[in-house]
C-alpha cells in the first residue's frame, strides 16, 4: 500500500502502531536503568577485587600515605563515581550505544584509557603514588566486567522484549538504494537497526520495497512526522538523495527536535569503519576513506605469521594427516593428495594441495554431470550429492579436513591462512574487471566466504565477501575470521 499525502501517512501510521510511542519511551528508560545497574554491579565487583588484592596493604596501613593520605573509603567511592561518569562521558548511556554491541566495547575501552591517562598523572603530581597499584588493577577489571555486563544486558533484553531492543528505523531515498540498504541490514544485524518502513522519492517503484514486506509510507514531504508516527528512533538516508544541503539541514533539525537519530549511509558501500575518518573543514566535515592495505609492513608481518602458524599446525597435524592419507589410499584407487592448478596473487598460477575426496580422474567425469550444477548463475561448479565423491572424501569435506594439505601452500608462500577462495584458471578467465580485484591478495585456507556459508552462498554473494576482505583487510579482521572458522567447521554449513 502506498500513501502519498503526508497527513494521511501520519494518521495511517499512528493507527498501525497504537501506543508505540508510550511503550517505546517506557522501554528505553527501563533499558537504560538496567544497563546502569549492571555498570554499578561491575564497578562494585572491580572495587571488591582491588580490596582483596590489596588486603595485606590495607591491614598494614600502606594504602594510606603518611600525613595527608586519602582514606580508603573515600578512594573507593571516588573511583566508583568517576568510572560511572567516564562511561556517561563516553556516551554509554545514550540509547544508540545501548543497542550497539561493538559501540559499547569501543566506548568502554575508551573510558578505561581516559581513566588511566587522567588519574595516573594526578596520583604522581599530588604525591599519591600509593593509589597507582589499585588503579592499575581496578580499571581493567572494571572495563572487562562492564563489557561482559553490557553483553549480558543486551542478550537479556533481546529475550524479554525482542521488539524494542533494536532501533526502529525509517529508510528514505530512491527505491533501488533503499532495497540495497535493506538487504545489507538484514544480512548484518550488528548495525542494531530494524527497518519499520520507508519513504521513497520514486513512488512508482514502491513495489520493489513492499516485495520485501516493508511498507512504503509515501515520499519525503514530512519524514519527521512519518518516523514519529511509526515509532522510529532513527532515520537512515540512502544516497543519492535529491535534497539540497539546506533541506538536509532542516531535516536534521526536525529529527533532532523529535529525538530521532539521523544516519546517512555512505555512497561507497562495503567500507569497514576502521577505514573511515572524519576530517574537520570550515565548509563541513569530510569523510576520508583510507585506501586498502595491499602492500607494506603490515602485509609483510602477515606473511611471516602465516608461515609460522602453518608450520606449527603442520607439525601438530602431521600424524593425523598420515592416518588420513592411509585411509584414502586403502579405500579407493589413486593418490592421497590431489594437486590442482589454481590462480593466486596477481593472477600467478600455483599448485594447490588437498586430500583427494573424489574418485580417480574425477575431472574427466565433470562434463557428464555439468547439467547438475547448483551454481548455474556463476562460474562455480557445486552439487550437494556429487557421485564422484568417495565415502572417506564425504567425511573429509563435511569436516573441512580435506584442506589441511594447503598448509604446505601457506608455508611455500602461494597461499595465506586467511584470504579469498583460490579460484580455478577457468573461473578467472570469466572474471570481469571488478571481480579481478580478488587476485590482489593471496588466496586463503579460510576467509569470509568460507565462514559465511561456503557452497550455500550464491556466486554474487561469494564475490561480494571476497572483495570486502580485499578492501577492508586488517590483522583484526584475520583474527575474527580465524575465530569464526572453528564454528564454521563444527557446523559444516555449505561443506559438500
């Protein structure tokens, strides 16, 4: 249903969401109170830990300096109050960051860093060195407990009041851009947004939105009233938006007056927040998007760590790999290792090693079953019940153990522990210019594609994930992928 008149929109939205404003405000206040009480409990436990850690010093009076020392009770109370003030100063009690787990973690760490940076010099300047030891213990403990408590709070609120934990969001912009944003938000729930509706500039394309079970409330004539009526706490702008800077500023004012957050999606998609910085300018803030890290010291360190980790894993897994090799050789004719030409960094071909999971000369049989390919829209060939796979091979594929010999590729420098999927030369021959960016880095034993569904993903989705990795690589991203690999292997999703 498409509503064009803004007054009619507001009436219809209010009718569709009766009492949502009252419930929303009550829920927000309760959520913030729960979060605050959790923080109080965290800092109390931290203080208790310090007291137990410093028990001997307290009993001996060393905690209080001679002369004009600060009594322990005052120190404890001051630290507890200061920690809560630091959290508030880092916006930990804003509605937005209560619902963003990543934001909560970063802001808690920022509060801890600021706390130590401020209190340590104060202790030195005012000759209160006796407070440094408990301070160094209390701040990290308080930070860790605060993060753990916030995650627990969000999980609890998600269970008890699932509808109101995430921000109800109104998307505005052209229909195609709104659809793209909607897809991204549904794919990644870490944004903390739940789309409640849309206002689009091209109402004749409304069916593109309603096909995703999202109502279209009209155009951009009265966005604030529509968002308020739908109980939205955020408006997300999908670019390009046909609004001049002054109209955009008035929209920001109207939303601010109604306590509604304004978010603007960047015109450049798939950019990690670590790559974006806001540069001050007299004409308005500028967004600086850092170029992808394709060479340099960080990449050199990654290569060294890759080979070191692969060597350790190969030594540990060596006996098991020998047993697997014997099983493969004794259950089906042919070699234990399967060698195949793959395309690596900068398009250079290399020999990729895997445990053989198919019958001998399986490549020659592919033409006979080509019509059974389940990835007909892309360049991959995958099928769930491939008749060429052996019984032992089926187990190896399901557990991803068939890829253990690729540790040899990591050691010889042709592959990395984490990276895009190593493609076949025949696949690379069909790449367009955009997809070729996958070849700017070494392929990996695991990667975003592997931990996000593997063969269950479409060709377009696998390409998107690989390009995302190439553009947004960082050491922290590698660590996240390695951690997720364990879960992916246990689940076996898309491994066939």
